[in-house]
C-alpha cells in the first residue's frame, strides 16, 4: 500500500481525517485476515511531516500494533509528506521504527550512497524468509542521481523487492516523477518494484507496481482506480500472482453537480437540488454558471444553506463562473481593507481558492524585506490550499496540484483553526479511548 496520508483534515473536516484513518485500519485488517508474510508501505504514511497531533500518531500506532500482534512485519519508506530532503533529524517514521512498529528502510550517505543491511534501527535492506527488500525514501529532483548510485549497490537474493516513493512520468502531471525507463533498468537486479507517490494505481510489465492512495486526497482524484496489491510469489515455479484489492473499504462519496443560474432567487436552485439523488454526508462540489447575472448580486450564503438543508452533505464547495464581473464599492476607509477586498475580487477570476489574505501578507513581507525563509514559508502555505475541480457537462477539468517536494513549514493561523472546529462533526472515532483501553475503535 502507499499514500495513506494519516492526519489529513481535508476541507477542514474532522470526519474526512477519520476517513483516512479508517481506510488504513481496514487495509491492515485485510492483510491480517489474509495472513500475509509482510506489508510494504511505499511512503506518505502521514500527511504532514512536522506537525504531528496525538490523535494521528495514535491512529498510526494502533493500526501498526495490529500487524505486530499478528507477527506481520511492516516495511516502510519515507515519502515527501513524511520527511524532508536529507534531513539528519528524527522523523516520525524513525519514531515508529524505534518503537519496533515499522522497519524504516533508507540508505545513508558517506561519499556516495551506502546500502547497509537493517540492524534493528537503521539500514537500506532487510532479508525476510528468503525475500530481500531494498528501500529508498523520497529525494525529489535528485532522485535519478541517487537511484543510479543506489542501483550499483543492489545484490539480488532469491526474490528481491525494491520499494521507493517516486512517481513514474506519464500517469499524472506532478512533481517527483522519473522516466519508467530508469526503473526498468533494474530488471537484472530486482524482481518487483513497489512504488508510491502517484495516487492512481498502475502496473507496468508485471514489474512496476503502484497501488494509489487509499482515499481521495483531492477532488480531482475522485474516480481514480486505487487500492492495495495482494501479491503471491511461488518459489517453486517462480510464478508471481497479484490482485488490486479495493473492496476492503468504501471511500467517501464525492458528487459533482452543474447548475445554470438564470434568476436571482434561489427557488429554482432549490428545486434543482431536490431532483438530485445524492448520498447523505457526501462531499459535494457544485459548479454554478451565471447566465446574465452579476456575481455580486447572488446570495451565495443562502444557496449554500439550501444545499446543506436539502442534501445534508459532509462538505459543500460551490464555484461560480460567468456573469458580469464588476468591482463592488466597499464602505471601508482602511487602505489595507480596500486592498484585500480588491484582491479578493480579482482572484475570483482564478481557481486558487480564498487566498487573498495570504497574497496580501506576501506583499507585506516583500515590502518589509523579510528573509527568504519567511517568504518561502508563506508561499508554501499558499500552495497548500486545495485545488478546485471544475466540472463541466461531459468533461472534468483538472486543476494543477502544487508540488509537494519542497521543504516547507506550515504556518498555522488562528482563523483557520477556528474554521476547522466549526466544520467538524460530532460523530467521530474515539481513538484516544481505544488506545487507553487497548480495544477496537468505537464511536463516542
């Protein structure tokens, strides 16, 4: 499996965060039921590499303890969300490894790549019952150079696996991908390549395997084929069998609606909503095309309230396009307030989300001559805003996702924290109680 993204409060929703945890738990339960010999997690177990909260760490430890109690080793590598480039410090994956919940494989560097056997705390490969597993963490734009050096150190032993957090070009346009040719050159060294990073599943020549993420990390990813690979290798006849499994977990439903708005009142919009057959607690994206109307005249708050009242979604996101765009006068005498308001209206023409405050802060930092580190931090924060899916009739348009490879810190703002609390739901898995009692997760 790969790209679990524990701790991801997508849309600021507590329930979405618990969806990711539940997917991980059910994937591991399936592995235990199948009595597998070992589990591989090819990176991005966590969503945030630095800001670990107790609930997320508990979710990880409880599920990994399930594997440990059943004698199933969990082999893992660090993804771009788990650790930064060449970090010498102690990552959360190292923490889990020191607590003997995973085997965190990665090479060390001393005048080149050093590939050593796992010694209980560190190492780049491990032998398990005749199977040799090599691991390589995420290295971003230097991946190809490190891979070339790493490959020269590989030594095949019986059935040999190479796992890494790196994407393959051509499957999706994102940062952190390399040509498949670079990986196919390993055929004389290894038998199976287990990858992570690309959130949709694919297999190349029964050699390169990428399972995809367990949940949709972005609206643009909904509909991707994804899951976990159940792999069986017969030593006697050298036969490899595999199957992509996704029935172990039912993901959260995403719904995409298109509506042409021709009148200012919302009665027609409410009637449109009543005709939609939508599961409760779905994530709903609505694209509203304004026909002969001005955006500033639309009562967006009432429209969103209507969606919540009629369809009972977990999250609703509405996007308005078309119409006559005019700058509305503002009754504010503060230059800062006016600038923010104008910025907000300008940015409505694009699909970046509500980032007017961040853009204004970026301008202020530049004018004050702040350090490059401060500016990089803010830019990283802006890039973390989720991309928006534009859904048109008969066509989905994917907005480009920002690359996630750059080293970054997250600036946590109080108003964002308040928003997360407001959007959270009451019915959640009580992981803290489960952890204290050593029992299964239950609802409070």
